[in-house]
């Protein structure tokens, strides 16, 4: 799926991912390729990314991403997610 991660400062990532686990306000959930359309609010926690190409992260934001096992992790304070037509957009703070 196509993934775009946007913060108030800049676009942190534009590329592909195979799975994204998110800290939703009603509990964690995961989005996979071809997931049904969804819009949700996110709470503070970790966004876990699989199939993520960290080389596409601008160098000035690389420090925001860490590796835990086979996942790339981004800590967030809040956010919104929209999945539609295999395009996932994360607006994060």
C-alpha cells in the first residue's frame, strides 16, 4: 500500500508499507494492504511499520524513527489516519 506520513513540520515519509499498527483512541489496530476504507483518530503511542523503506525518510527526520525487531517505530502524541483505495495517510503530531 502507499503510505504518506505528514507532521505539522513536513512530510516525514512517502513510499510503500505492507502493514501499519496504530494506537487508536478505542484500542490498537492494524491496517494491511487493500484494507476497507477507514478514518480514525489516534492517541499517544507507537506507530509500527512493516515493509517500510527508512531510506525514504528525509535525513533531518530520521531520528524520529527507531527499529524494534522487524518493525520501524514512530512515536506520536496524537493524529488521524485515513485509508482509502490502498492509500494510507497519517497526520501525526
